[in-house]
C-alpha cells in the first residue's frame, strides 16, 4: 500500500524543498522537480517526492481525512507523542 501526505513548501533549494507537514514535522530534501512547486504551495508527498500540487481546500480535506482515519489509533498508541502522524492528529484536534 502506498501512502502520500500533504505538506506546505516552506523553503526551496533548486529541485528540493523543505516541507512542513504540521505538528513540528518538517522534512528537508523533498524532491519537487516533478511538480515545480513554489514557496507556500501545498504538495502531496510520497517516498520523498512531491507528486502533485494541491490547492488549499484539497490539502485541508486530505489532512482532515488522515485525522479521521488515524485519530482512533493515535489515541490508543503508546508512542503517539513521538510519531509524526500522532503529532499531526493531536495538533489538528487541538484546533478543532
């Protein structure tokens, strides 16, 4: 099963970007050469590659989808506070 998660481009360096996935989860060196994203764009990331540029509504819908399908598991997980997905779910829930 392949999974992709939305994030926001916060820095560019040629064909690579720093992506903010929320909840203090920031990844460097995400390859954006296939989508030619710019700072502030939301992109869908899979295996270190941005595979699609998303508009804000699409990004929010995907983040809410991930929250809905993982929230029950994150609440029961012993390492949720150490896990990027758990942190993102907790951040989204705190804003709700």
